[in-house]
């Protein structure tokens, strides 16, 4: 790949540190700048990772040398910053979510369509083990016609507090009260990415207002959004006739796995997951009315976790809740096609970080679309935004707008094989 990237990374918080080394190691990236409104954090990043500093986001956009930005700021800032970056002619990598209003996401889509600049959202759910497994099996026809699925993101405020404090300072509680459905993409992406081209058409949602964290969640100004819900569940009607339940929980007695598909059923087969056990069922062709059940768990756990599960299950699931396997790939992730520079580098979110950065860099270099392009991530993000409105109105069913498919002449990178012309 001859085209080279000069990248400004915006936002030097706790999360971004996992990605700077991956950008720096990628063969497409020639130079990196970092920027943060907290200059001590910016200086720390520059020294720790051996990169340069740039004074502000605006300075990065004005620079003729910088041709791409990676946005790792607070959730509510992503949409407006992406819009400004695209208007300035920069390619954009954005942390999740894409935006917190339908208008923001619609404007991003218009700009990407007009400018043909690369936009890629770093959605880890796309490369999670369950998403890859269901995507491959659905493509083979194992599931038949999709019927019903469930996915969850259980992430309690108690294990998110440090992150909110880091960015929000004394006002962290105002930011921590963001509606759960403004951040649905970890859950929606796993189910929807298994069925390319499928999208939500209708949604009905209900929220939980009984949280003890009344200093964070409430209708009377406890947060920036007047959001009363700590937990929200939505029911989606899909364009292929299937139904999906998505749960986003921020006050719940659960830690890990935080993001997962619990059920994915079709007319001919079904997948289920619970704690550390993954099962697949298909109809038995020799016994009418019976199914063949298989434990496929070994395909989902890195070797270190699997060895522990075989020795002491209770100890293993506690270790998983404490982060075991977080940096490791699972057996069916296509790691063999990643850049050789990534071998042995620290990963994250169950081996997904490498893929996300490689996708953005390859899309930039080839002019193709990232697998997590604006058209796909809009379908992951927008249903949650409409769901929050539904929940605020007592669960009334609402239509979900769809931004359509990418232009016919703009191919998407092969997420699985990373073919020769894309490497």
C-alpha cells in the first residue's frame, strides 16, 4: 500500500492508549500527532508513545500535512467532531458511538457520500467471537430464515466510574447519566452484522427508573440529558421479518462477559450462549422432530481460558469477569491476515482492536469502505436513539429511519480474508 497516512489522534484518555501503538505500527501510517484539552495527558502520550503533539483539534483540521484524524473524545462529542473533520477534508476513525442524534448521523452519511472520504467507527462487536460465528453460519445457511435474537451490554456504573471521572472531572455524574440506548452499538452490531443488509424498521422500548443512583439518573437535571433510565430494553422488528431484543444496562449486578449474543435463532438452527458455554443446534435429518445439539465453546475461548475452564469452571468464570482473555484472540478470528507488525502486540476487547485499526488503515489506502462504514454503523446506532424516545413515551412503537446502502460503485473491504489487493 503506497498511500501514507499522517494522523492526528484527538483525546488522550484511558481508552485511547490501547490504540496509539496499533496506529503507529501499521505500515500505512507515516506519522502521528496527539492532542488533548488536558495538556498534561497530551504530553504524557507524546512521551510514552514517541509521537508528536499538535495544539488543538482545529489546528489539526487546518493542517495540510494531516490527512486523517482519530476521535477518542467523550461520547456526546463524536458526531459534531466527525462532521467538522469531514468538512475539512480529513479521513475519520471514530470511537463509538457514531453520534447521539439522528441528525448528526444523517449529516455524516451525507458528507461521506459527497466527499468519498474514509469513515470507520471502531465497533468491537463486529469482530466479537459470537458475531463472527453467527455471520459465517448464517452465510452458509445453517440458521435458515432468521427468527429471533437477543444481545446485551451489561456495564454497571460501578465499573465505569473511573473512566467518567477521568474525562468528566468534578461533573462526571452529569456525563455518566447518558441514556443507555445512546450507546447500543456493541449489542446491535453483533446481531445485525451477522445478516448483511438487514436493518431495523420499528422499535418499542421500556426503561428502568428504579436505580439507586438518583445522583446520576433522573428527570430533574441529574444529568445533561434529563435521562431517568439506568437500563433500557428495546424490541426491534427487522427488515427480514425477524425480531430482536437488545438490552443496555448500566445498573446491574453483572460484569463479564459484558457484551454478548445470548440467543440467535433461525428456522433451521439456533445458537445460545450463557456465561462461558456456547451451544449450536440444528435439525437432525435422520430423526424427524429432533435436533442435534453441539457444545461449540472451544471455538470461542483463547487457549489460556479454555485450559482454565477444563480445570476449574467456577474459578475460570471468575477470572473471565476479572479480564482473562480480554487481550487474546479467539480461534475463529482471521488473525492470519493481519499485518505482520501486529504479531505479539497488545490487543483488547477479546482480540478485536487489531482488526478495527487495520480496517481503517486499509480502507484509507485502498479507497474501499471499511466494514464498519457509515451505512452499517447507522443501522447499529439509530435504532437506539429512537428507542430512547420510545421509552420516554412509555414504550410507544416508532419507525426507525434507515439511511440505505453504500453507493453501488463503492465496494466494502473483505473483513475475513483481507485479499492481496487490500493488504
